[in-house]
């Protein structure tokens, strides 16, 4: 899957446990009618993919949805979901859904006077 949006926040790489598990998080804001703020995590060697990106940059992230089950000491089963990134690329130069700006009036040529002399042959 892929998700497109603007970087709202990038965290530093954090290391957990004695085996050196690394994780880095980024918040991506989608650009739609109801924008969503999605926390996406990059783990292990994928943490370094975020080094060349900045807050405010438009990006596309390749993601996987992850889910896991956990049984607490009281015997209740809980479920957790996460979004894990594995690829990220900038969107500079890619067309967006916005309309292009209108060219200035000076870009248009005035009509010929001859073109205005056309007979109107419409019946109404």
C-alpha cells in the first residue's frame, strides 16, 4: 500500500532493549476533505530512510499494516495495530489534484477584427 501526504513531525531514532532494536516515527498528514494525521513507524535499517526528509515536505510512503494479539495477566485479549513504513520518496514535480494557476491576461492575444464580422446564421 502507499499513502501520500505532508510530513507534520519526524522523531529521532530510538533504540530499545539489549539487542539494539531501532524505531523512528513520522506523522504524515493526508491532504483530503478530512485530513488524517497518521503515525508511521520505520524500524531497524529503515530508520535511516527518513534522514533526507523535513517537516512540511510532500511525500509518498510505502506501508504495511501490522497487527498483533496480546493477552494481559488477567487473561483479557487485546489487539494492537501499527503502520510500518518501508519506502519513502519525495513528491516534488508530481502533479497534484489542484488546478494549475491561470496564465496572466497578457498571455492572451486580442481577437482579430475580421473574426468579429462573422454572420450569425442561428435561427433564434
